[in-house]
C-alpha cells in the first residue's frame, strides 16, 4: 500500500474513531442530564459541520501536495496528453491532405 493510501486510511480511521467517541461522550452527557436531547443534536450537527470543513481542507491539501509531486517528477498530466493527442491528430490530417 502506498504511503499516501496508508495516510488516508489512517486519517479515515481516526475520523471514525473520533465520531464514535464524540457520540459516546454526548450520550453520557445526556444520560447524566448535563445535556438535553436537543442540545446533543445541535452539538453533533456542529461537530459534523466542523469535520466536513476539515475534510474538505485536507482533501485540498492532499491535491495540492500530489500536484507538487507530479510537477517535481515532470510527469505528463491528462491535459498534457490531451493536447499532444490533438496536435498529433492535426499533424496527421495535415499530412494526409498534403499527399
């Protein structure tokens, strides 16, 4: 498994564990009467929103890092390949029309 995949799997594992822990803690607070059911729903909703925002930011950072690695390795992107294919197509058409 690649380092990137291992890192993503680790992060996902932490997120799942965290979700379970948050729900467990909130359930305990509700049982103790320290938090109402409505308040617990609000806390969970806020936590989900924050988690989604963090997830979006992590995805952005991962994409940015991958792009930097690709740039350093000087690998062709899909767009580079598409442009080359188009150029070859035009050259072939030009050659065929010239014959």
